[in-house]
C-alpha cells in the first residue's frame, strides 16, 4: 500500500500520549492519512477525532484493524494491553510504533518482536529522548572512540515531587510497574543506546513506596492511597557481558535541589553527561570538549517521523529489537531482584 501513496495511520489509545504525542505529531507529517482513532472511552476518542479532523472513531481496536487496511498503528494504551494490540496489528498487516514501556514482561516483549519478524513488519517505540540532538552527538562521540572503553554508566530519572495523577500509572495490574516502567525507561533507553546496547547479564534492585509513609502526601488522582499499587522509587544495578556496569535511580518524589544529570558515562579517556557535557582527560588535566548545540526541535516528532520514513524506505527504525528487549530485561531484572532479595541473572 506504500508505493508512493499516502500511508493509512490509526492511533489506539487517546490519552495524553496518544493525543499529544502521536495524533498531534502525525498531523505535521506529509503523505500520511490519519484515518482513525480508537479508545475504550469512546467520548475521549470522539473528542480527539473532532479536534484533529479524523474521520473514523472506534472503541474496539479489533474492529478498527478489521475495517481499515492500515499501514501504521500507534499503540498508546496502558502497558498491559500492548502485547495483544501490537501482535493483532501485525497480523492485520500494519507496522507498529508502541508507547513505552513495551510490555509488562520480557516474555511479552520477545513475543511482540517475534510477531514483528514473522509478519515481516517494522516496530518502533515512543521514546522521544531518542530524537534529541544531544543524545545523537554523544553517541557518535562514543562510537568513534572519544571516551575509550565505557566502564560505568549512571542513570537518574524521575519527577520533582510529582506522582502522575492521570491514567493508570499507579495501577500495577495495568502498568506492570511504577516510576521505573513509566518514567525511567526513557533515560535508561537513551543511556543504553548511547553506550552501544551492551548485553545485560545480571541485575540487582530495590524498590520503595514513599508516598504511603509521607505526611500529607500530594495525591492528584481521584482515589485514595489504597489505590496506589506501584513503586514511586526504584534503584538498580546492571552488570553487562563486557564487564561494565550501570546504576539507575528513579524517583517520582525527588526534592527540587536534588535534580542531577540524567545520564553520566565514565570511560577510559574521560566522562560525559546528559544534559550534554563532554570532559576529556589529558594526563592530570581535564578539558571541556562539549560542542555547541543550537538545534532543540520536537523530539517526539523526530521519533515518529523516523518510523514513518523507516516504513516508507524499508529500513530499520532508530529503536532496534535488541535495544527494546535489553531495556525490558533490565527493568524486569530490577523488579525481580527487589522481590526476591537476590541478584537476578538475565536471559538465562
């Protein structure tokens, strides 16, 4: 259906990401036809369709897939539904860009990847940090050997005293996890991509729910603390096959003066950070090699445009299968270790 013509696109899930991340940015891409939106909350889907002039509205995604011969589908529903909706879209002949986290387990993630390969389709993820110029520049610097061997990476993520009150981020049955799956996944993926996607072999982790123990916690969703099922703090340590390590700390309740660099990377020849800083060692001196960056841009648009172009040009999207799986395995390993109190071997 792609030979020079318009690609038919639909978005499943019309929440904040579906509407603001996907629908709004598809509207800025040429040669695609956003034909339909779908949400179990039909009124919400209708409102988005009205706002953006989209002709068809569904509350059942299967009906959407049956009625339209779609080229591209965005899956922007709670994590627990990603696997079935993505696999069904592949079976219906569509390519899929799925919101993070990819799934609620690495088994589900592997099934999605297998279905994608079986149906000879393309898959990407809504990881907007991949669209940042800073990430691309640092990755290139490291790929070219600018920092030498990378032996340690530190990832920090979260919000400043802000638990997401919308959607189902606090529902374990629907989201699979809390701050790690919903927020830290962005910085973890970006770091993993920048350092070259090494194979993770072991994980240790600890998770906590501070919100239950606070005095006067700020709760912005319609509900009570009893509804809150996920962690608001998670920390973990990953060991890679190449003997390097990665630590991650994620917190929805960070104090404002504790906001640190999102990513720090230590190599034989220097260190680097995001927001972008590159420091190179010469003997006992350290030189700032941070380039000037003028481009800011819309990161979400970049990732979506990359996916549309990848389908049209029959090339691999910026988010690759092994990266998707490794990030899922790392997060799952941290959760499993936190539950069992032991180090967890990955992929064994």
